[in-house]
């Protein structure tokens, strides 16, 4: 495969891990590149720091260069994403409320579970359908849906639809922008920052509201 070209400044902003993965992936034969896309799309759900979206954008770029088939890129990224979501669903289904135990699983963002549970009660499977667009909540959504023992069939359908639409959009962006594919990552990063900020503000709002509610309900001595 041909070498990857970066716009000035983009490579420095991408981080060593992503640059190494991209450079390694660009040297692979197509069959191994497809497997990498499938594997990364799957593992991103289990290990959120993995830069899955950027690898899908890069896969779209490679397809635009004629090195990969764009339909296979979208198909495998969708398959990996939906299987990863269902794996986390299965963990949530099996472990249940034990995931919220403050003495265990300390790496899990417990506050985000409260946000997702509230939204899940209001939106139901629409939240599953939107999960790929909610950066920072994807894994929490899948675990929470499993904890709620929601229908496996409906969960599989809607998480697949969500993954298909999202991966088609970002792979298509990589396909059409060509060597500017790194810029797409900058937009994705900014989008993720905005979504995360909204989540943090919502959690703070809920905490303050709960505190004020307790004070108002306290019976004076």
C-alpha cells in the first residue's frame, strides 16, 4: 500500500497511538486492513480510548484512494460496532445493578449511568438508535440497556441502525475529503468535547437539584 499523507499540523494533533495505528494499517494488505477496521470498531465499545471513529474515517480515505472497498469498510465497521454494543449489553444484563456498586468497577463513570437511566426511561429504544452520535455515552448506554433487560432483538436492530448511519457518514467523509481526512478527526474531536461538556453540565444540574430537594424536604426540628 502507498504511504499516508498528512496535512501540516494534523499529525502532531493526532497523538502517537493513532499515528502509529494509521501508519501500521496503511502498510497492511487489504484483507488485514479490513480485519483491523472490524476489530477496532468492536473494541472501541469495550475500551473507549481506542480511536475507532478516526480509523473508520481513515478506512474511508483508503477506499477513496482505491485501496479498499467502501461498502466493505462500512459493513465491517457497522458489524464491529453493533457486536461491541451487544457485548457490553450482555455484560450489563449479567452483572446488573452490581455495576453501580461504589466499591467495585471504580473505572466506570457512575454519574453517567444516572443520566442514561433517566433518558432511557424517557426515550426507550430511541436512545439506542442515537447511541453512536452520543460520544462519551456509548458504552454506558449499552451497559444500562443490558441492566434494564430490554429486548435483545430490538436492541440489536437499533444499535445496528445507529452504527450503520454513523459509520456511513464518517467513512463517507473520509472517502470524499481525501488527504484532508485528518481534518474530519478534528471536527469529531470538537463534537465529542461539546457532547461531553453537555453531559457534565447535566450531571451537575441533577446533583444540585437533588441537593436542593433534600433541603426543601427536610423537616425543621
